[in-house]
C-alpha cells in the first residue's frame, strides 16, 4: 500500500509540474499571475517566463521518466532535490511583493508535499 501511495503521489506531482511548465509556455502572463508575481504585458518578462516553463516542463518529464525507469530511492532523491524549487519560489514571491497566502499556501505547501513524497519513497 505504501508503495502505491508513494509512486502515485510522485506521478501526480510530476504530471502537475508538466502542466505548470506547459501553461507557462502557452499562457505566460496568466501563469505568472497565478505564480504570485504578475508580469507586465508590455514588459521584458517573456524570456524569463519561458525559462520557468521549460524548467518546470523538463523537471516534470524527468520525474516521470525516473518513476518509469528507476527505483524508488532514485525517485526519492530527485524529489528531495526538486523540493528546493518551490522553497525558492516561496522566497521569490515574498521578495517581489506577492502575497503571503500565495507564497505559503501554494509554494511552501507544495515543497512540504514534495518532501513528504520523498520521505515516502525512501521508506518504500
């Protein structure tokens, strides 16, 4: 049962990261607003939003590949390292005028769930 929960959560998290990455590529300004730091429509943010989209898309695809082709320990280490992204995203949102609700309710909460998933995968 633990194995199913650990791998299931890893799949859900990685699919969600693929979705976020794709959304940043397809609807960058709406995604930036949802991230917690809106980008000006007439600003120079498009390249950075594209970088965010590619980063998330590639991390999500890599995570899914690890789930498919590696053991639980490798996936656990990946999730542990990837948890740094939402932790740093928390600081970015706070530093650039985003709300505490978005910083902690979205980004920090995501980091906690990813860390829980890493712990579950290490326990498998």
